[in-house]
C-alpha cells in the first residue's frame, strides 16, 4: 500500500513554510501507511569539502548526540555541533564521507548513517505519521524541496531502519509505492559492484540501483529509464537529488500517482487529497503521470521524458 508525497518550492514563501506543507501532506497519507513514516528534506547546504550527515542510534532513541559531536570535534580539531531532531541528529562535518564513515564504523558501530551529502537530511521512525511528524518537529523546517513516505509494511519488518526514505548515495533518496519481484537477485549483483545495504527492503535495492547507475555516469533520467527495464514489479518512484526531484511510474502504471503545479510549487502524491492541503491547490494544473515517463524538476526548470518503450 504506502503513500508517497513530494514538494518542490518555486518561491521563498513556500520555502519558509515548507515543513508545515510537507507535514500536512504526509499526514493526509496516514491511512495508506500507519506503521511508520519519514521525510527527506533539502536545505542549508554545507561548503565544498564538508559533509552533512543524518545519524540514528540503533538501540537508544535518547542517545546524547553532544557526546558524539565532542568526539568528532576532537578527532578533526574543529568544532562540530549536533542538531538533534527526535531520535536523529544532523552533523555538519569538515571532512569527506570517505573519511568520516570509516571512523564512525570503527568507533561507533551502534550508530547508523541515515543520509549523507551536502543538502539532504532524512528523518524517519516507527509510528503514526502524525506522531512521527511531531517528534521530528517537521513543521519548523524550511527547505527547497523534499519527499515523504507513509508505510504499511508488507515485505519487511516495521523498524526505523526499514522506514522510508532510503538513501544509498550522496544527496540521493528514494521513496516507493509498490513491490519489486527481483530485488533479492539484484541486491546480490549490486553488492558485488560495491553498493552497501542496511536492510532487506526492496525499496533500498531500487535506491542502490540508481546510485550504481549514477556512479557509472548516467544522469538521473537515464538511470530511471534503465530501472524501468531492470526492475521487475509495479511501482511509483519519487527520487530526490541535491537540485530537485523526479517521478516515474512503471510501464504498466497500476500504482496511484498525481502531479500538480502552480506558480509557487510543484507537488506529487499518491492521492490528490495530499495535494489539496497546499495553498492555491484549487488553481493548480493537475495530471496523472504517464507510464514509463520521467518527470523532473530542478532550479533550471522542468523536463518530461519520452517513455523508454511503448506497450
């Protein structure tokens, strides 16, 4: 089942109230996914050579993140504060992920890396979407764009780690409504190619597939079109990047999805009721994304691809 939402701000007015809007959209999808929820938001970019990471303790939701921040600061010789949100924390670190991750693995194996990049922050947890939104204080967040997901678990455990969004590459995240049938085989192929996974969730495999294709030189549109050939199943994907987000349905398009646009925002959701809570929704252009097409938005504008193949 599950519900997915996405919002891209085209004005500062929407950015300033971004968290309120995304939270309202997420809560509207609670009936489609009452067991866990999460969001990826893009904001407050870090300087070149720095990395922003979102972290979660594997066992202790009340973990003292100031302790970790003090240790990272001592290791790097520069003050690294921790911004706590609910059970997660965001650190802005003057080091590349290739340097930070081995240090975390060696010194804090009980801490899980949720996301990494220059702008991305991911917050996800078990529980009703309304409670998850409140625990992370989502309404206080301003951002340029973001995605959200409400989950009704059908293929893997109800845990924080199994909640969406999934991030397997810098500033990349994916939310997914549907089911993949070949994810176990594809997981083994991707692991041999250096992609790391934290769960047995099929959506994480889809995220890992896109990370691999982008690492090999594809742009996002090409990677998603390849996914329509290599990922068996039925799905709607929403993919976040540093600059925007993209939406694609599988070539049969049996999973719900709606897109809408005004002069101030672009939105997507599994059902229109999640878009209806946005200001000006009654005047929005509304349409259903077509099978196999990639729809994307970034600061340079919008693009719509031709389908990879016709049925």
